[in-house]
C-alpha cells in the first residue's frame, strides 16, 4: 500500500471517529473527538512523509 492510500485510510478512520463521537457510549465525546483528531494528524504525518509505515 502506498503512502497516499494509507494516509487516506487512516484519515477516514480518524474522521469517522470524530463524526461519531456523540453516538457512542464507550468514552466521553471529548475524548472521542481528541482521539479522532490525533488519528487525523497521524495520517497527515504519514502523507507528508515524516512517518513511514
């Protein structure tokens, strides 16, 4: 899997976690939004080449 595709998939996961923050009950909405944004940042770092998988 190339760098752009893996960053895109990670970005989709982060966006989904952020968007569904209020419909789940496992963690608080604030924690879910924070985790989602961290996953989005991780995808951005992969896309820019700072982290390689």
